[in-house]
C-alpha cells in the first residue's frame, strides 16, 4: 500500500489520463476541426454515434456546453424545457439556457429514485395558449446522483413526451455507469432520447471533453451553436484521441468503481454516528453530524485523503482510486470517529 498517495474522492472529474491514454494523445493525427478536417475528431464522433445509436455526434469542450447546445438546438426563445429541480442542466449550469437562449426552465420535484413522476411531467406541459411559454423539451439525467433510472421508466417518460409533442434530451454525463450497472448496451441505455450528452472526462478518464449525439439535422444545427458559444476547437484531435481511448478501454472497467463504492459503503456502515446510503454506481452518500464536518475534512486531509465533507457528504469512486485506497479511507474514518 502506498500511504503517500493522495486519494481524491471529491469527484470522478479529477481523474488523470493514464500513460496509455497520453501515448494515444501524443500520436494523434490532427487537422482543423472547425473546418471539419481533424481525422481523430471525426473518428471519435463517428464512433460515438455508432455506440449510442444516433446518426451523428459532436465533440465539445464540456458537458455544460453539450447540454446547453442541446437546449439551444431543441428550443427557441420563449420555449420551455421540463427538468428536475436538482438536475444538473437546471441547477448547476449557471442558468445558461435562460441567459443565452431565453429558454424558460420548468423545474419539478424528483422522486426518491431520482426520476420525475409521469403525472408531474404531464401536469407541467403547458396548453397551447399564448399566455404560456411553449413546452418543447423534456430533459432527464441518468445517472442522477449516482442512482440509475430504470429502462421501463425512461421508455414511459420519453413516450409521454413524444406523445405530447415534446423532444427529449438526456444528460448522460454518467450514462456509461448506468449501462454497466444494468448490463445493457449504450444504445439501449439511451433509447427514446432525441439527443444525449455524454461526458468523457468523468469516470471514463479523459482529461477534457463531452459528446452530443443526435440526428444529422440536429447535429448540423448544434455545430453552429457550438461555434457561437466558443466551442469550436482547432487541432482538437489531441483531445479527441483521449476520448477515443476512453470509449474503447474504460467503459467495462466502471464496474470496478461500482464494486469499490459498495466496499466503501460496507466499511463505513458500522461507524457511529454516521449513516450510509447503499450506492447504485460509483457514488456513496454519507450523513455526517454537522459539528464534525470540518474536523473530519481536516483529519482526512492530514491522512492524504481529499473529500468535500458536509452533512450529506458525497464520495465519488473512479479509476484513480484502488481497492487499497478504499480500505485506507475506511480506516481513516474509523480512526476519526473512534477518537
């Protein structure tokens, strides 16, 4: 065990590219992607479209940008998207759809499993009346706080949206985690959605980048929005090579992160006075007494463990956290609460 290793549990966005990924980046063939002639970007986009069962894909710098591009492509000024109250596209992306697209969010409450109740979605859809914003899009998220939305629910929700004339978008930042957990293909995991955003820079381990998948006409329009938002990159093949490596090598291994999350949850579950929620995928949530949060964060840091400790603490497992690191984290928690 390497006790000097820094263990970073804040997010799966903190992953570092492996030596093999760096080698792929260094060897990448490049062109100018704004002109559409970067061969590595083109290969990444074609591969992603095939994996997720869409006609085309677009490479962009971040998941926030691919989600925003989706909103701007699906909706016009004065339109509305229906979204969860705590969804990333609503709560954590700086209001971009409203600020830059004049698109109104209609947030509704999540159920305990992270889904939006079908009846609530139905009630949120506005009538065709000029007093109201035009309901145009249903935006869902999978995984949601590490929880997997079930295929039967997603099929019902997307069918409802389409029946009522709405398009559907999936914030699939961690959709690969959901697919691995369910043991289904990526195509099955995104079935029913007109567009899907997929992050390469979380559990898949690429240093930067996200993909937006959709139909050919949708992606053609999305490319214009990407340019307007400043997301047109030049010799982006160096980054796209990391994304290709991630999709080709790092999807199946997500199961290791899920196993480590379960191991961590079991190891923490018998520590008083904390309460642990059993994980679905790679996130463990731990309720910590508020008075002990800052003390615990400092104690963990002294042991070389980075974590954001608050009363509802999120611990995220990823490819840079090993089984030994999990055991070291469990020991650090036990030492703190035994003191």
